[in-house]
């Protein structure tokens, strides 16, 4: 009888506190996302305004436990609904146009909290635009310039290590940077990709070599696969999906 009373008491206690737990859960969820001031010094002036807006979109539609998450910049964001593209449920888009490796490091808490089945990372091309800001005609302003391709490679390693350390159940894939039709970043893309491959074991991730799938004989992104020499068109995304779908289907 005493044991029955204890069980009934615990049930009553849980029922009485159930309504109180929801605000706490909402408050905790809110803390998973960067504040409006949490932009990177390496974001250009446009991204410093866009990054907080995109974070608010993530906050309104948070991840769920055990999903597949694509992390990246405009190339990832431009894929829109990746579940529809792949025909596989629960692939979530966490791309932010203009984002850099520092920006991704600032927004990993949501991903770590929800313990994804897998994350796929493609980041670094905007870091290279920052590095070569004087050679790009987009007239975008930067508070600070990314120091080197080596800095980018090390940040990608930091991203993977942080996810692995705090969510060891998550399978991590790092994609090599896509080739470009802009001459001034071609060598730096190769440098970053070399670092990504070198750090594979150290970072507890598996490399997906997108670069080798997209590069042509001239070391460029083929014109028929891109809108502007950097971003993919529908044909480019279709090629990407055909290459990666067997990997995702094995998860």
C-alpha cells in the first residue's frame, strides 16, 4: 500500500508540473540560437543583416531529434527542400547565404542539441571571397578579412570536432569545396580541400569529394552546371543528388 501511494504521489506531482515545464522548454530552446548580435567579423555587410533573419527562421522551425542536417552557405540554402530533392524524409536545410566558417561555429548549439543522425557540411567559399575581397567586383564591405586558406581548413576541423564531441551519435560528412569559374580563388579552393582531406581522421568525419565530381578539364565548374560560376543551377543540383543519394540511403 505504501509503494502504491508513492507511485500515485509521483504521478500527481508530474501532472501538476507538466504545464510549468513548457515555458522552461521554450526558454531552453531559445538559447540554442545565436542572438541578433552574434554575427561574424568575417561576414560581409549584406550577410551581417541576413544572418540574423535566417537564424529567426530556424528558431521558428527548429530541428527534430535524429534528422539529417545540411549545413552551409547559399549553395546549401539554394537547395531549398532537400527532402523533396532527394525523395528522403527528414533532411533539414541549415544553409545561410553569405555564411562563413566562423558563422557556422556560432550556430552549432541547435544541431548538437537535437543529435542528428548525420550532418553534411559544405562551407568555406565565402571565406575565400573575404580573403580576396579586393579582387571581387561585388562591392561588398567586410569588417575584417579571413586570414588564410589554412584558417578556413582549421575552422572546418573545429566544426566537425565540436559536433563529434557533443553529439558522438551523429555521423559527420565534410564536403570538399566545389570548383569555381573565378580564377583568383581556384588555387585556394585546392588548398582548403587538401586540408579537409588531411584532417579526415583527426576530425572524426568522412570526406565527400564534391570537387572531383564537378571539376572539368580546365579545373573549373562547368558552365552548364552553374548560374554564375559559383552557384549551381538545377542541372548542377541534380548531379549533386545523383552522387550523394546512395550515401544518404545507407544511413
